C-alpha cells in the first residue's frame, strides 16, 4: 500500500488546490438533503454515512441533452453536446458506488457501440473514494462482491485514521494526480497497519451477510415461480429504488421542441418499474403488471447481468431498503429466492 | 384503548374473518425489516394473523391496494385511510360489498424524517414503540422521544382520526382533537410574500427527481395512464427543468381536488423530503372554502368536481 | 469514439401508399452525405431508428435490400412519431441511426430451401430478404424459395407491385392469401399456417422464416415443428419497445439478451431457452 498522510487542514488545502484547476464534486448537505454537487471550497464537503442521492448522477446525469437540432431553409443542422474536455474530480465516493461505476462501465462500453457521453465523462474523471468504516445494518456490499474498503473503481482511496487521513494510491491515474504534490508525507508503516486494522474491523462489523453463491443458477429455473406474485404485492411501482441505485442505468430518450424550428434530444433516467417501460406501439406489453416488473428487476440484477458480465448488478449499498416507501426489502427477496 | 390491546382485538377480528371465509385476504401492517418500520402485509392464511401489528409507525395508506381486486378483502384502515376507501367507492374503483373495513381509531403516525433529523442521521439499531413514547437506541445514544413531538404534520392537524366508514372498529373511538389551524401546512406559505413563496417552492421542488413515489402511494392516483406518460398530446416533458417539475406537481394536485384526504402518504414517501403538503393541503383548503366539502366522509356525497350546484362560487367568471 | 446517438440526415425522396386504409406508407430515403450511405452497410432483417426531429424516434425494419442503392422503410401509423412521419412530404429531412440488430442469417440460409411465412404488416424485412435472394448475383446460392403472405383482406397486402413481379418468376413460389373470402379476390383464402402444410417439403433440411403478429407466431410455430422443421431452422423477428437500439438503455431485453442487439432475429431453439416474455 502506498499513500500520503494528511491532517485535517492539509486535506482541506489539498482539495482547495484541486478546485483551482479542476471541477470538483463532493458530497454536500443542502438543508438536510445530502447529494453530490460541484463545490467551490473544501468547507462545503459534508461527510456522512451515505448521501441520499448517489454519485451516479455526476457521471450519468438524471437529464442531459444529447444534441440540438435547428431547421434552416428546409435543411436540418445537428449539433452534438460534446462532453467538455476538462478534468473532473469526484471526491468522497464510497466503495459501493465506485463499484457501481464499474458495473455501468461494462454495460455502456460493451459491444459494437459505446455510450460516448458517459464514457468520456468517466475518462475525464478521477475518483477519490472514501473508505467506509461503519457499515450499517442495511449494508451488504460483502455479499455481492464488494467491500467497505473496496478499491474497485477508485483512483485514490481516503481513509480516516481519526487525527489524520491516509490517501491511498490505487490506480495510475491517482498516482499521477498525487505525484506532483510532494509536500505531503508518505504514509508510514504504522499508518498502513492502522488502515489494515480498521479495514478488518469494518469487514467484520458487516451485519447483513447473504449467502448468494449460485443465485444465478437458482434464478435460471425461477422465471415462472409463484414467488413473484407474492413479493410484488406491496410494491407501488414507483422509481425510488432504481433512481437511487448506484448501478441502475436504464434511460429514456425524447425530443423537446424549444421553438418551432429548434429543439433538443434529451435523455433521462427511466425505470423498469414504470408501466410504460416496455409498452409497444401495438399496445402489447410483455410486462403488464408489477409482478413481471419486479421479476425483471431481480432477474436483471442477479441473473441476466451476471450472464452477460460475470458480476452481480447490485453493490449492496442499501438505499433501496431505506428509501422504499413500503419497506420492500431486497434482502428479504434474496433470502426467499435462495431458500425457494 | 392502548394500541397493544388493539393489536389483540385486531388479530382476533382478522382470524374470525378468515376462518368464516367472510374475506379471502386481509391487508394490514406487519413489522418491517428495519427497527423503526412497518410494512404492508397480505394475509390469506389464518395461521398468519399474528403477523399483524398496530402502532405509531403504521404510516402507509393501505387503501392503495384495494383497486382491481375481484375478491372480498378485509382491510385495516386508519381514519384517513378509511376516507380514501370511501372516495374510491364513490368513484366506482372499489365495490362497497367487496371490502370489509376494520377501522383503526388513530392518534397519529410518526414522521420518520423528523426522528432522523433529531438523531442527526445516526442509524437506529433498536426501537421500542409505545403509544406515547419511542425509545431509540443506536451507536452512542439512547433517546426517549415523545410521540406527540414527532407526529407527521398531517396527523397534528387531523380532524378525522376515527374512520367515518367501517364494518368493525378496533377498540374505542379517540377524541377528534381540533388543532389550532387545521390548514397550517399551507397557511404558513400563505403568510409569505409572493416572492418568498416562489423561492420556497423553487427550493423544494428543484429537489424532485420524478420518481413518482408521491403519485404511486396515493390511493386516488389510479389512472391506467398518467398524464405524465401521455404523448398524443404531450402535456409536459420529463426534464429536470424547474418548469417541468412544477407542472407535474401542480397538475397532480389539481387532479386531487375534492379527492385528497390529506393522509400525508405522498410526503412521507418522498425520498428527498419535499414539503409536498404545502401544495396538496392548499387544494384541500380551497375545496373546503369553495364547496364546503371534505373528501371521504359520506358514501352518498358526490365530490364537488363531479357535480355542480346552482350556487357554486363563480368569482372567476365576472 | 463514434457517437451512436447522432442520426444521419436523409431526405425523403418518395412516399408510396401501401394499403387501402392508407395507414402504411413506404418511404424511400437518400442520405444527404453519400459517404455516410456508403458506410451504412446493412443486412436483411436489420432495422434503423428513424428520427423525426422535435417528435422523437421509432425503430423500423429496413424494407429495401442491401443490393438496392437506396434505403426504404415501410411504416405503419400507430403513435406519435409514426404519425409525424406520415405527415411528412417528399423533400423533408429525417434522421436515420443504424443499421442495428443481427439480421437474417444469410450464411445459414444459403444452399437450403426457404419457406417464408409473413402476416400483416410484419412483411417489411421479409421483403428485404426476398429481394436480396432474388437478386441475380445471389439467387443461385439458395435453394427453393416459397413465400406465403397473408393479410386480413386484399387491401392490406403490402408491396403489391413486388408481389406481381415475383408472380411472373419461376424461381420463387409466391402465395398471397387473405383471411376470409372477399369480393374480387381470386387468390388463396386461408391462414399461412394452413397453407404451409400443402407446400412444405424436405423440411428437415429447410429453413422456415415467420414474421407476423404474436398470435400468428404462437399458432404457426407448433405447426412448423410438426411438419419437421428443426427448431434451430425456424427463424422469427421479434418486436419490442426500443429506444437506443444499441443495447444500452436496458428496456428491450428478454432474459439476458437484447432484442435490438442480440436480435431481433432469433431461432425457435433460442427462444425456447429464453424467458417467455415477449
């Protein structure tokens, strides 16, 4: 493990330095609502357990313009909304959300076509994660291939050692960023040992442990299982779980007419839980009720996506558990599936 | 009657209904998966009635689950929930004979967001809930909070704590306490200047991520195709522009005119804590002022926007 | 990195009314930039996303053949975007993104007899395939070609001009058919899945391609299996709600496959191993 040591003042200095040359996004608290936002000073940073809205929306905005069109003399001119070529720092990302980016990367970069908007932003972004020392009861990252101190998806990982911070170098990108800043001391052996200690404690303190080995195989035979009819009953079919999920990436595209001759093509987050998600022009809908849509959500996360990308499309952050208006708990659903 | 005694009575009623096959299904509340949550439950097996609970965390409006069920259902309904059921019956979405209302006189439910704010967002590891007190334990804290101080705003000013319609009632009716200002959630906005109001609404509604939790938990939002999804014509767009967001909320509130019972389910469901009731309650107040009508109190009453009277106010037509 | 969400600009060169109800039209398009058209190398059975700027996009199967030097789409008016397209005039500019999808597996069809069953409006990509097979450079690569095309009534038959031309050829058997007898119609009456029983031959070594409304497919596939077509030789093209067309937006999946990317052409054998969600 290689890294630098900061005290609290030095960390603020480091971040304010970054802000001078780059766009920096970090968790903030706006009247009780925590989310990631661009900051102009390190004093705006609010470290809490988890922000309400995940950092997903910085790299994959809830609403973005893909291109604009203009009608001129019987002709049409299109202008792509190119992602700005600027360095972005995404600071304070918990390991679960960083892992979420890896999962979205796979979906958006695989195959013949690349999602240039997300991928360009991703290329331009350095992710400074913050390790999670106190996982909650709703956390289950270790059950789905992650860890509260996971290094997947981050370029640098910040550890809170109480009186000081250790900024661990994880990727070449992170190394490049920190290399030129010579004034901060290298982490000492004792500091590294402390990180290893708190990492061990954090992993052991994980209360929710789900046995999900073979869940993909289990679900292979469960498409017609009566279980779905029971599970979906209390679901009201809103989009809270999908919108707050760090790994959900379904989107919709539509045109907005600004004037009679100009407009834009816009893409926004969409949710497989909405009834029109799969409605065809003919009027047919392969997922007509909440039962099929609930099944789709679970199958996609734990069977379809794993088949395509060898990874479970859930990072165990627990947002869907905490924010679901009717307390539909994915852990309960997973346990029911595994014991079916 | 203490809520814990009500629970025994409630379970006995449910057991009897299922045994006698008076209903095929009981919709009620059971313990949730987090220390401070309850969750809707659907019970058709008489052996499972002990799952049913009743306390100040029973915040969901279960009337949501009644539509499109052909069978006879027993449903646990607080005062506001029962009013929603009446409204749905009046609008022909539920048949009266298909629903057996187990009325729950209610002194209010807790606003979880107020509690979370009190705890500064710290995790609740253990919760003991009684009628007037909640004891919350977590990492480094042990708090006793008075229920009355953390009631949902819709409950503080509630005027219909007892179900106006029921087939059986659990325990004794509670006193219909008259709050000082039953429309305080909206009158606090009316006290602001126009500019202040605009600033307040912009601040609140710009948080909206269009998850539609507010719409989906409302028992009266039952349209097969919501105006939000219609595209011939397209009424509004789904961008994060504040205009689009405001149009969604304003139109939804207009659609609830004469139908909203101010149960607060929408604002409790909002993951971002948007003060939706400042707008929804305005509509409830307007309907009361213009038409002297409160939703869901009588099966025979036709909602004002579904009928007209010769003496309807016509100020706008001058 | 190429931006797959940017449409190519095309001009509507010709609009042809296809059916009596006039809710199905064929649009012949020319790319504004001929270089882009040269790069638009497509296979039969693929589709493209047509952009009506200010209204939206719709996924439409390509009706022209790769051997043509123009691009044609046949579109039924069902919703907001297709209505806007039907309101267009020749000379207007629309966008085209594509070609997308896997298309009909030409390599598997070569050297075999092919039985094509089409129903209603779904004949568009079948027409692309037939034109391709009949092209003088290609015909000898394929065996017998038999086409059964059924619609509700004669007015609904698409590509009447092609059907007339094909009827004069001896290297293709074309059987247009309608559901119920109609005044003035002297051709066959009956469903394609009944007529196939009369003409099917050497089915173990032949391929059957079927495109039509879901109910037609549901009733026809068991008949094809009974006639002896191996499931892997029964091909169909699925319809799903699509937006991105490139497997990113997440909505057109059946199981772990995306209809826009891994389809829309699937064999019956593949469908048997996929969840019944279409």
